C-alpha cells in the first residue's frame, strides 16, 4: 500500500517556483491627495509638529497626557460632553478609505467599498489641504445618537487627525466652531538649543 502512494506521488507535476521583481507603489496616494512630496516619507521616530490655536468659549484644553494624542480639548454644555483629540501618525495610516471605514465602524455604520460612497468636504489644516468627514450614528441602548467630525491631512509625511466626538446635538452645535478651530491651527514655532 505504501508503494502505491509513493508511485502516485511521483507522477505529480513538480512544484515550480518563480521569482518576480518586487513592486513598490509608485506613489503615496494620501501624500498625492494632500499635495505632499512623494519622496519624503516620515519615519516612525519623527516628532509630530505642534499646533496652536485659540479655543472658542466653552472649550477647555485637557492638560492630562493621553497616549498617542498631541492634544485633547473638552467641550461641555450642561450635562453633555464632547471631546476633540489631535493625533498624528507617520505615513498614510492605511489610506483614506481605511480611515473612513474605521470611523464608520466606531459610529456603528456599515463599511463602504469606495471613497466616493462617503461624502468628504475640503478644509485647510495649518495652511495645508485637508479633508473633512461628518458622520452621525444612531441612538443605542438608551444613549443619544453620537456624531463625529474629523479633519485630516498630511504635513511633512505625517497624517494629522483632528476629531470631534460626542452627542449628535452638541457636536452639530459646535461644528462651525470646530471648522474655524481647525482652519485657525498654526504650526507652533520650534526652538532648538
């Protein structure tokens, strides 16, 4: 019986291997979208840029350090609370579609298969082109509906995310101030020495 198995195995086509040249993407689509140079990707150890901007009335800067955040801003109106977080990551962080679907998942919305299925606005971030996403989720388990507005763009090979998240009514009421805040962000001067 062992001989038959061996004979059957010997009559098979031999396994062939092929070497193909490695392919690198010719461009970083997110860098291209935001008008950034293709040849200067950020490294993981590059320090993110710091921003400054005045805060609208009712907004307070949270001085507590939070992992991965450059800044946190709290917005309170009565018993309702919303929060703005500013983060930065090297490179394109998976691209626009991957980020859209991550945020849609956070809002318990189904993913989309193309970027064109999710409307995006245009905005400036520290004088650089950026995109604006506005998502509203449905109420869940006795909680009010949540809403998320995210501005994101690439500067010097780093992708910056400014995200406002909270109850739909509060976030909607703060949208105009949020857009003004994002557009008013300035790169902080870095001192060396």
